[in-house]
């Protein structure tokens, strides 16, 4: 029953999980990738709205953090690329993608915790707490995908290397 629910959700996002390239990948990994991507993109859009609203005094002032917005942008870019890959029926779960994603999400969590510690207040806690919650879920999903990939011996890596790719 759980697998059927995941299949219906994937189909609602027009992600065909049973095509040749994605067929060997468990639906849970595809779903985790899609959820992670949607979450990161949503958080980016909401962060931009919050920063803009604060700048134009539509909400109480929030200290601007260019470093945090940069990390959120990187996270959104990774999410966008993952969604494009899923639409192309490919899933890039190479180790470097997972490493970068885990570093970015960890830095976002640490950044929010430090920000909340240095700027106490109910408004900021109320604003940042949902972001902190979903970023933590994103990190857990990255770890889940990483474990699945490692346990399966990297058989889910479908991105073909180009001649110009540098291989260590």
C-alpha cells in the first residue's frame, strides 16, 4: 500500500518511475529525491519573499545574510537539476552530488541555529523554525539516499561521463 501511494505521488508530478533508466531505482529513492527537490525550491522562494518583505518593511526587519542566501541558492540549484534529471528519466546520485548536498544542507541548519542564537525573538523563531525543520528533513533524505546508493554498490548512477569530465 505504501508503495502504491508513492507511485501515485510520483505520477502526479509526471515522474515516470518505471522507465528503463529509473526502473532499478527503488520508488522510495525517487520519491525522496523529488520531495527533497521540491522542499529546497520552496524554501528558496520563501526565503527570497521573506528577505524582500523585510527589505521593504512589510514585516519586521530581519538581518540580511548574503552567505545564507547564497547557500539557499546553491541548494535550490541542486534541487532544480535533480528535478530536470527526473524529468529526463535520469537520476544523478553520484557521491559528489550527495556530498555537496549534505554540506549545503548542514551549513543551512548550522547557520539558522547560530542566527537564532544571536538574534533571539519570537518573530524570528516563528519565521525560521519551519525552514530549520524542512532543512533537517532534507539532510535526512540526503543521508537516506546516500545509504541506499552505498548499500547497492552505486548501481543507481546513470549519468554518463563526458570526455571532458575530470575523474579522480
